[in-house]
C-alpha cells in the first residue's frame, strides 16, 4: 500500500470516538476489559480462535453483570443491554469495523506480530491498534506494522473491572491523536490513565517486578520462609498481598518473561530473573493457574492455599523460652515510648530509661497522651489506660534495668552509640536477661559483640508507630541462643505482634525489599521517564500500595532512606543498589521530606 493511502493521524483535527472496540484474546484480561467496555456503552467484538475461550468469556460476563445487579450497581435492563453489546467470533475478520483493536494474546512477540500483520489486512486505515503487553517492545510491534503511527500500548491491570490504572504507552512512532483518543476512552471508562514511554514493565510493573524478583531471590537463598516474607511485606508496608503470593497470582512464567525483557534493556542485576523463577516455570509450577507455584493450591485456578511440605508445623517445636515479667526500654523518642506502651498494655512491668529523668518523664507523658486517644476512640477503657500507665516507671539511668528480664534499646541509629549502650546493659542487667536491639539497618552481631554474653542478644525490629504496626522482625545472629529466640517469639505473641524470623543481614526482610524499589522509582524520575505524580498514582492504583514511593520517601525522611540505601549497597555490593544521585543531592541540600517542609515535594509549614 503506497504512502498516499496512509492517513496522517498526526494532523487529524479530532480524535476518533472509539465506539466499537475489538478485543483479540479472551483470557482473564481480555474478558475483564470486555466487561469494562460493554458496561460503559461500547460495542465489543471479542475474538479468540478457541471457541471454548469465547464461551467462557460470555459466561464470565453474564456472571459478573448478574452480581452487579444483585449489588444494585446495574439494573436488569442495563445488564441486558451490556450483554447485547458483546459478540464473540473466532476470525480476526470480525475486527473490520472496529475503531480500536486491543490485543491481549500471550506474551510472545512472534504471536503478537502475526496478530498485528493479520489486522493490518483487515481493519480500516484509521483504526487504532493497541497491544496489552507489559513486557514486549511496543516500538518493535509498531515498526513491523504497516501503519506504525496508529500503534500504541494500552496496559490494563488485573482484574480490569476493579483496577483503576491504565498505562497508555507511546512509541516514538505513535501519533499524538491516537494517544489522545485512547486516553479519552480510558477516562470515559472511569479509569485513571497515565502516559508513559516504551520500556519493559512501563511504570508500575517496571517497579513492581524488580521487587518481586528480589523477594524470590530472598526465598531461594533460604533467608526467610515464604510465609514470613509475605507477612513482612503485608504487615510492614500495608500491601494487599505478599510478593510470593502475588507471583503465583500473576504467573511465575509471566513474571520471568517480564524480568527477562527488563534485564535485556537495563542490564541491572536486580532485574536478572532469580533462578527459582526459571526452575518453577520449567517444571510447570507456574502459580495459581497450575495449582502450584511458591504455594500449593487446592486446584488449578483456585486461590485457596493448602498445606504442603514447606508449611509451618502446626505445633511449635522450638525450644522453651525464658520467663519474662519485667521489661526495660532504653530511649526517649517516639519509637521508645511506642514500644514501652505496647509492653505496658500487654501487662508487663516496664522501666523506661532515658539519659535523664526529665526525658524519661516526657516520654511517659507521650504514652499517656497516646493511651488517652485510645480511650477517646473507644479502643480501651479508662481503667485499662490507668493500669498501663501505672506499669511504666521512668528512670534517668540504665541502672534501673538491674532486675528486668528483657531489655530493648530504641536509641539513635548509630552503631557506636548502640555498642556503648550494650556495654552498659552487659554490666547492669542480671545474668539470663535477654538484650534486644530495635535497629533497622545495623548489624545485630556488632551490638552482641560489645557484650560478654552475645548468646543473649537478638534483634527486635518494631515498626513505627509501634502501637499500631503489627510486625516485628526477629533477627537472630549466628551467636543467638535458641531459648533467646523462643523467648522473643513468645513475647511477640503476648504483645499481639506478628513475628517473622530472619538472619542478621542489612535491611532484614522489609527494608531489603522496600528500599531498592524506592531507589528505582527515584531513578525513573532522574531519567525523565515519568513524573512523581504519575509514579505515585501508578503504584497506588496499579499495585495497591497505600502510598506512592515519593509520598513514602518524604514520610520516612530522605536522610533515613539514604542511610539505609548506603547500608544495603555496602553489604550486597550490587551496582543496582547504589543510591540514586538525586536522593543524595536532596539530602545534601537539607531537603529531608515532611520534617523539613521539603523533600521530593513541598509541604505547608507546621504552625
């Protein structure tokens, strides 16, 4: 076809209305997109060479719209109209009248190229062709098409009816009007579209899959169990699913494909697929769809996890712990007072020691205010508040820890300061007392070696705010005694926290997985690939994160974040973990986040 017959989309006065949309591939994603479109009033042509897949799509749409009627989100008339707008076919010729075609066939470049080549011969010259890929090159698909200016990516998230994010992906060849038309359609569907360039994973998956890969590598190294990794990220970061359960949902084979594409472009070792992903995929253990992946399910396609050889034993066969009735908490900041509150509410006698009695009394006053808020909100009685407050004894010296059974330090994140404190604890605490550090990034064993009883030292990493956050990372060193470990797990149960076990290495579970993800988000901004707002929106809407990465960085503090990044880089020596220069520049400029009024964003000054 000669160039004179190709429409110049870039000069069209207005974008097409996209009233008729063809979907090629009626798997889970294709069927979900069809539901979104039909309910929004679009005519939908569903195409799949497998007649059974087409029948399943019709059945799924019938069931989904019936549920919507039951929940009073649709009337029966609207349901019937939506069903009438969905027609299925087995031949691509059915796409001839479509204004937009969205292909969501499996992630195989040759298969997608063949679909686009066939569509070139069928559709109108002004029809927009969209690929649903999240891993393959949109530019390459466009370049192989007869009309590259009308080819783009439109990446919905699963499940498409529920997830708000749509990434609209342009190649260097895509006409602006095609992008505008698809963006307007996404808005009409009630979605939140963001415009991104063509690179593997785009924004959301580009950040998500690096994190999932690191979690798979952590599991493969036997650093922590699958249950503890998943619980840590759900409870420590507020995520809707743990990374290994999410890999099973996405499909281990799909994740491996995405990571291979990301690594081919970035050459970042953090994107090189963890070998366990290849081993599971090649064994056919691809996740929920196969009935087994990282977890075992009661049937292929089921979400119900069943016990297997890796499941934790029903009975806890760990050694018995040491008795604990008195607890000492060292420190006067928010974390120290929060931890002291947790212990006091659980019925422990607590000594709260600071560098002066005045500081300790101020910390107790902070506990009193927190407990008062709990009473005001109906979470505890006034009697329980009074009992908890009476259980806390402020002290101006660590000498007050002479009789405690468990001493927990929550002082500054400075190794020299902590080592000096542990030397003092070694002198004042009675034999057999458990000594715990709340460090989030320093080596626990370095604190242990500052004492004459390293076997009694362990990490208890609480999360801020300690009264609200359910997670405690229990960090064993190579010297920690079994009964010390058992003691701390029993104490966690009594204070109603969820303990996860991990070894003594930088970042433990949560920070080791969280901060490389945050660092990669900063790199995206440095590379001008996406804006702060688009990245934050993508991770909240597409990944279910309670906060976007830049919101979180500003809350945590850029100086704290940089310190953790440096510790991770120093320990693992991976170039991909080197702190992003933009983070270092902001810290050097004193822009530390909300606490200084400016970080990645500016904040109103506190009154």
